[in-house]
C-alpha cells in the first residue's frame, strides 16, 4: 500500500502537456512530420510507464489469488 | 484513511484526462489506465486481509481448500477482465470489450469444471438407481 506511486499520473500528464506544446510549436514551424513523430514517441514512452504499472498489478494479483 | 487518497487520485486523474483529451486522446486513455491500476493498488492490502479472514472461516467450517482457491481465482479473472473491458469500452472499442468478456467467461467455466463435476458426482451418488 505504501509503495504506490501516484507521481506516475503527474508524470504521464506532464509528458502529455509537454508534447502538446512542442506539437503546436512544430506545427507553427511547418514541420508536421516531426510533430507526428514526436506524438508517437510520447505515446510509446507513456505506454512503457503504464506497462510497468500494469505489470505491478498483475504480479500482486497473481500472488494474492494464487493465480497461474 | 485510504478513501482520501482514492478520491484524490480519482478526481485529479479525471481533470488531467479532461485537459489532455482534446489534444492527445491516446495519452488521456493511458492516464485512465494508470489511475485505475493505482486505485486498485491502493486497496489491495485490504483485499489480502479479507481473503485471509475468509480462508480462516472456511477452514474452520471444514471446507476444502481447493474449492476456495478456485473461487478466488475466478474472482481474480473476473476482475481483470472487467477492468480491461471497461478501458476498451471507454476508448470506444466495444467489440474488443465484448470479446474480452467472452474469453473471461470461457476461462471461468474451465476453472469451474472440477467443482461442477464434483457436484454432479455427489448428485449421482444420491440417486437410488444407476
């Protein structure tokens, strides 16, 4: 219970807002493709973080319910 | 006072999702997933205590441990499937959500086969003729 990291929510949201801002800048500079790439990279990074969290959930549920 | 943390995480996540949904719906959904996982991880310690109490009562009542374990596994499968299906449905993929639920039902049925067969055997042994 004490090891839960609520910071992850803010990290994800921070990455999202950061990417939005950079996206706007890149679009103003007529660099649509790089903006697209940036969005993709952001999504992948956030996905990696979320996957770690889901892994934690699976591990704890597996150990609690004697699953598998 | 876990409830304060739960409410806080829920409200903060909702507002963050509202902010991000306009520009990046994909990241907003990942925040939703992370918030759901965090909320469950907050109360998972209590689930352990509840399961221990139920196990003690069941052992006192002379119930077989195997049945209780099957029950707990079914609960876990149902919960995980529900979680994933809700996320999919939130993201507008109702068909994938239905398939997850169907798969979970099949898995639960497979897990319950030993119990069903034992019930059938006891019913058959009650019958006076064969």
